[in-house]
C-alpha cells in the first residue's frame, strides 16, 4: 500500500519524484523519501508526509537525472525516519524502494546477519536489498541478474525499484502481487505504482506482470525478462485519463470533489451500455460470457471494504431480478477457507483499484477450481482487469480520496446494469418492468444532482452531532448495505465508532445501546418493507434515541416521528441505494471536518490495499 515513483532520463529527477509522490500520497503517508544519483547517492527520508520531505530537502543537493521516491504505509516497523524508504544495502552501494510484504524475511535476515550484515531498520525491505547485494557479491553477476536470483528466494509480494552507484544509467524494477507501471517517453522512463504520476509526461505505458523484471537504461532502453530469465516483449498501452481529473478543481478536498462528481461518474458508467431508443442494456465487456452467466449455478461476489458493500447490493439485485443465488464473501476470508466452488459458478470480483491483494488471491483460487471470473474495477490495465476472464470498467475516473464515494455508486450502477441484462435475457424480469427500470436509470444522474443540493442541510445536522461518540445505522432490504456503507464512511474518516445493522436485528442486541445520546441514522425510503422500518423508528424513539432519517421526498409519516429528516428524490427500490448513499457520504464528510480530521488521508488507512 505504498507509493512508488522513479525516473531515468535527461530531466532533473527530483521535481518529478516529488510531484509523483504527491499524486501517490493517497497510497500511504506515514513517511516519505527520495534517492537521487549524482556522483554518489543522495538519500533523504523522514517520518511524515511529502510536505515534510520537501521541507527536509529544501537546502540539500537534489541534482541528478536518475532517482526513486517512496511514500509509505507502514507494515514492518513503526513509521519513523529509519524505517522510511528508500533503503540502502549494507555497503550503501545499492538503494531500493519496495511495496509489499516479504513473508520469509525473518530467516533471510538471520542468514544475512550470520554473514556479517548490519541492519539499520526493522523492515523486510532492507532484508531484500541486502539479499540482492549478497547475491551480486557472491556470484559476481550484474545487478539485474542479482535481482532475478534473489527474487527466486523470496516468498511474498513486492514491487521494487532500485539502482546502484556504480551503474549510473540503469534502473531495475520488478513486481509480484503489487502493481508497477512504466511510462515510456522520449529517451526517458517513469515508474510508478499507478498511472497518476505518469500521465503528465506520457500516455505510453507498460504494465509489468508478476515475476517480471524490467532493466531500464539510457543506452538500451526498456528490456523485460521474467524470473526464469526468459525475454518478454513489452506491451505498450495508452492511458485514457486526463490530468485535470487528478486536481481538486476548486474543492477543498478530493473527497468532496468526488462526492459531487457522482452525477457524471454514474452517467459515464452507463454510457454506451444503455440504448434508450431500444430500451436495452448491453455490456460489451462480458458479452462473450453472457451465456455462462445465464446458466450459472450461483454467483459468488468477492470484495473487500466498500466494494464488499456494493457486492451486498449486487446480491439483492441478482437474486431479485435474475433469480440466481448469490453469496457475497470477504476476499480475505474466502481465500483462507476451503470454499466449495463449482465449474458452473460465476465469481464477480469487485475492486476500485483493481490491485486489492486479497481479491487477487481469491481470484486465483477460484480460477484453479474452474469458475468463470468477471471483474468490476475502475482502473484500466489493473491486475484484476488482467487476471479475470472478462469484466467491465466502472469509468468513475481517478478516485484520490481514501474513503471511496463515487467508486461505490459506480460499482452499484454497473451491478444494476448486469442484473437487468441477465434478468431480462433469462425472462425472470418482465419486459414492462425491465423497460421501466432502464428508463429510470436514465434519470439517475439528475436525481443525484438533486440529492447533492441537500449539502447545506446535512452540514447543519452535522453541527449537532459531530461530538457524538457512537452512531447506529439501520436499513432493511436494499437499504441494509447502504447502512453498512454509511457506518463505514463515518468511522473511517471521523474516527467515531459506528455500526450498521439490519433494522429488524436491532432488537436482538443493539437496542441495548440506544439512549438520548445515541444518534441513529435510518435509511428509510419508500420500499417494500417501509411499514416495518417505521415500526423500528418508533422503537428507537420509545427509548429516547435520536433519529436521523433518510426518506423519499414527500414522506410525512416518518417526518412526524424522526428528529431530523433528509428527503431524497423518489426512485424504484432497486435504484435507491445509489441515491440514499449520497447524504450519508456528505454527513460523514462534514462531521469529520468539524472534528478537525483530514478526510482525504484518514489515519492508519491507505487507498489501494496491496498487502494481505
């Protein structure tokens, strides 16, 4: 979950590295560092954010045309100056940055210590750079060959970039289980964990595959081999994002910008997939596997965090519209069970980044058992996009804020399109309802615009509750996953303890928590279980709980019993999760800001979870 950036070319490396680290800071912000080659290695690193690194280096020698940079989310070792990357080898002749976890670092470290190696840090990364140095020293091979041989001894995940002071025109990079992309310019190369630091300079990129090693030099350009020493022909791809998407665009925070981008991101996720004239849904990315979906014994949805909540909405959608049984699994648990997977199962893997380590591992497990894998992700060229049999991109655009907002609604939009298409073709969804839902989808972006106009009202509610210690979120049916997502948003960016529950389960335990200090957010649009939710609200009020209700416009029943009512535009029940999630995102945002929290970079979290 760290950010990696590198440069080799004719420009000054330092400004490129710093700008790249700022673009990647959402991947980790415990510490940061750079190493630049210029008649020796100049290495600067410190605990804190990229701004702290800039302060540290403002009077230092940062000249040089080859360099690497890193922004860290701590795994091995506390966040401090010593554990920050880059790391020197024992002789200080090689320097490296690393994203991932080396699982067998402990026995490797003991072996190296027995051979006289001294370690400056607690990290597994320093073990790897010393292993590379030891291989090069003992076997008298090139740096690239030493990397290849050392990586054969490693168990775990890695994306690494390194250089040596005696190889002034060469960068070495390698990956397994953690993302790494190489930008190809005019006699220059850029390396990064994702494309965001590269798009400003070139649109031509190569995505490294697992166990591939890139040898980059001014003299010989880009050459790729794999860990078996087989030459790989680089496959050049074109980036589609725009640089403007990576800026705040006048907003104070990326999170608020991304909340307000949802009318566009939802429209983009539907564009080209709905024919309004013919009233049909068509998903080109899964067209060759439609028959497999139609005949699926069941669908297994695997995901983590917010994507898991989107998957829960997907469970309601596929079972309701397509009448296919669905199981929704945490990828991290799924892969460590011995799950029963049939060859006629379809596994849908959901991930914003397309790099989530647990989801990738779960995909590989399901593939080995013969299942068909469909991917839903936001990042073109990502590892999940390449690992699945087929899939669809959400087209939400880059999401920089750590707390996912527009990616969630885009994922739910895409799952809705899939369920509609499969349900109609299976004839489990009547044509009249199908065409009505397709027509309603067209209106969804404009309804999100109306929901966003509630921002000022939600701010005023936030002012009343930002000092609360606990929140409870309740919902039934399609609104239950929204309650879970609303609770997650609040706790991850405001650090308030919050729990989401099915409203009917409240009386099986959580009702004991309710008193006059407990805000209870109830997601209660007009739906099939509306009367039951009204009863649940009355149960909360009977125990002096404070009710904040998200309801359909014109609802006068709940308005009479709730303390605060947020009215959202009316829509069909299956589309309401997309609309009702908007006020919950805004509520979390405003409460977090009122508490003085950094909503874009919440403590202990990183955007792309590339470690297990």
